[in-house]
C-alpha cells in the first residue's frame, strides 16, 4: 500500500478524531463490544447500520433497514452474480458472516436454500441476529473458517469466502483453504472470494486448485470479486441471472459479461459464459 493509499484511507487519523468525525456525521453507537485484541461496533445513522471493527473506517457490513434487500457495499452488489453461477442453490456456505448481507440476499432470492456460516467471533454472530436482520434459518458455527472446513459435508453449491481480521487483513485466502473449499463444493459448485490484498497471488492459488477462475474489479476500489469452479460449462447462467435479479430488484445479467477469465481457465474464450 502506498503512502497516498494510506492517506486516502484515513489510517493516519487519530482515534479521538475518528470518533469526533463519526459523531459529527450523526452516527449513533448501538453496540461497542470488546473482542480479543479490539472491539466490535455497530453504528447507525438514519436507517443505515454499519458493522465495524474498532475505529476502522471500513465497514465489515452495511445494511439499510429501509431497503433490507438492497446490498449497500459495492462488492456485495456484484457478489449477487454468484447466486446465478451454480445450476442449483440447495446449499450455501459463508466463511465469515459479518452482518450477514450475503446470507440475507440469498434468503430473499432463494428462501428454501439451506445456509450455514462459519464466523470467528460469537459477538459478530449475535450482532448479525440483533441488528442486521439475519434470517433465523441461517445456522452458524463459531470458529476459524479454514480450521472447520474438514468437518463440513460436501454439500454446497456456493461458498462465499469473505473473512477479514480486525486488522483488515484478509483471512484464509491460500491454496490450502481453497483445497478444503473444493472438497465441500458440489462438482459444479462455485467459490466467490472478496479479495483486497495481493490479488494476483490469490488468483494464481485459485488456479492451482480450480479449473476455471475469473474476476470482476470493484469500481473505484482496490478490491476484486474472484470466482472459481471446476464447472465445465455455464449453461443457463444468463437466464438464472435474469430471474434472480428480478427477485432482488437488481440487474444481474449484464454482470456475466464483466467476468474476466484467467488465462487457461476452462471457461475462458468465446462462448465460455454460455446462454
Ligand atoms: C467482511 S465481513 C463479512 C461480511 C459478510 N460477507 C456480509 O455479507 O455482510 C468479514 C467477517 O469475517 C470474520 N472472520 C475473520 N476471521 C475469520 C476466521 N478465521 N474464520 C471465520 N470468520 C472470520 C470477521 O469476524 C467478519 O465478521
């Protein structure tokens, strides 16, 4: 990260000033709970709630109570495309729960889908239920996502890897974790990764494990949504994207054309993204 990135991200701003700015912007603190080595905060302004670690500027999750089905953070809007990638959505696994934006989105688009989440902190899971309308049907295991993978059944059509430490560092974006995810995915299932750091290395690691890897750059951010699978075809993805998008009130079909396939991906090349 360059000095300019540092200045722009506001990392240099002292904590007392951050707190003043947040109060000045009109945020109320709904929760300030201790976590090992930090704290968990839920902030509210108007109808919008934000889940943050300590005094970080970055949101772990954001939720508008006036529009609960509309994901606020840009990467979660793009991640909705993930729901259209597998041919069915019987089981979805979340590695890192946060406020459960993605789980709520799956619940709206496909209410019968079985959803499970692995979340490091019990305090986060409680906050998701209490402040972020996490559907009761989402089951949660508290623990380390990578460490618990080998206890899960190979029953998932979609896995979201969206785990970040309170320091902001991405968690478990390694080939070892990807091997574990591949085991719990059905053969035509998909992994979606929220990637912010050293994305090239993460893409290469995904490519070591999966036959097809693609990405979408998140506009105006140093952030990518990575998708990976052993699927050999994407038949029907556009029709599924149109149908799911209609349920979510979001245009998903155009996102299919924004996927950039990594060199050597089975699905790369003309016609790869199917009809
Ligand atoms: C960006 S948030 C997830 C946001 C979420 N996908 C949503 O839809 O709102 C990242 C989450 O990963 C969790 N986390 C961090 N390390 C983890 C680990 N080793 N295992 C599981 N979860 C972890 C954090 O506590 C945090 O709740």
